[in-house]
C-alpha cells in the first residue's frame, strides 16, 4: 500500500512523530498506520485523537484506536477539534471524556494527554482554565495567523509558559492556500512555523515527493530572523484580516462531520 510505504519512507528519513485520529477516513487512517508501524512501533512517538466528549464513548474510541493501531500504548492522546464554545464544558462535565483520559493513563494505555483546535484561541483558553495539568496542545501556526484570531499571539505564549508540548499544524493553510493564494513557498511557510516556539510540526503527506520536500526543509532548517518574520506577515496582511485564506477558522469546511453532528450542525456539502 502507498500509505504504508510512505510511513516507512518517513521513518527511514528520520521522521519520529506520527499523527492520526479515531475519525479520520472512518478509521482507515488508524488501520493503515497500524499496518505501517507493526514492526516499527518503537521508532516513533504515536499520537491519535479522540472525538467523544463523554467518558463511555471516549473509552470505546480508545479501544478502537488501540486495536486499529496494533499497539498496547498510545504516546499522545488528544481531544480532537475543540472548536465549539461548549466543548470544554462537555469534556470536563460529569462523566466527561477527561475521566476516560485520566483512567487510561493510570492504566498505562496512554502516556500524555492533550487537545487540539483550529477555530479560535479563546475556546482553547477555556481548556487551560480548567484545573488540569495538560501535556500537549495542537493548533494552527502560520504566516497570516497573526492577523486574524491569532493562536500565535493569543495562545502560544501561555502554553509555552506552562511548558506544554506544542504541536503546530496548518502551516500551508490546510489546503495549500498559503502557496496558491498568498504566493508564499512551502519552504517559507514551513520555515516560518518552525521558527516559532513549537515542539514539532505535523504535515499532510500525499506523495513521496511531498515527503522528500518536507524532510529537506527540516534538514536544512535555520530559524528566521525577527525581521524576516515581520516582512512575511506584512506581505500577507492585506489578505489576512478576515480569515479568507484560513478556512479552518472562518468556515466549517475543516470541521469533521462527527463534530458537526455533535453540535447539531447540518451535513457539510
């Protein structure tokens, strides 16, 4: 399978962090990741994500993930798409999913607990407001972010202060808009994100060519100067103040159907 070969090639090239989620492609993403890591599990830090907000369903999804991934332990288990204002309340409510996470860690089924979100920094701030010692968080870090609902300005400093692991995503905009619409290069985008105070960057890989390009960017990486970063942000400013190229913030286009259903939104498309 192409996906298995890509994961093997990534590991051979030095990639050590793998990202998937319970709901990706109806579980097929985890299944293929499990096949790819069957004999290489010790080579990577494996992250997957849980979609449920209640304890019982979260426990069921964890069982699914462990089975599909063919592993006894998930390194990083994150609450997926904390994008709606009441998500934190659900997760921390009576019989909430946080109880499943704590129990799973005590049982040795997961090592670290975190959460993800791509809609608004103020919603993720609500997760931090709860009395819980988070390990990780995953959110968008890209060039235009500074100009609209900025995670980099309004959220990153606090997670850095807490010494949480920062998993950056959507450096190209989630659909390549940074390149196709803003005229930036993939190298500029990846380098900008890696120049922030982040722990790692997850990238979508569609082909061996994609993989080789991203590995080369990582291998030759040198941090951008403050002046270079300011210049890039100034370049994209005229098209960045309303989220038109960050659809994951300004629309529901990047919200999974699972989470739209949770909150009573209609089917997308």
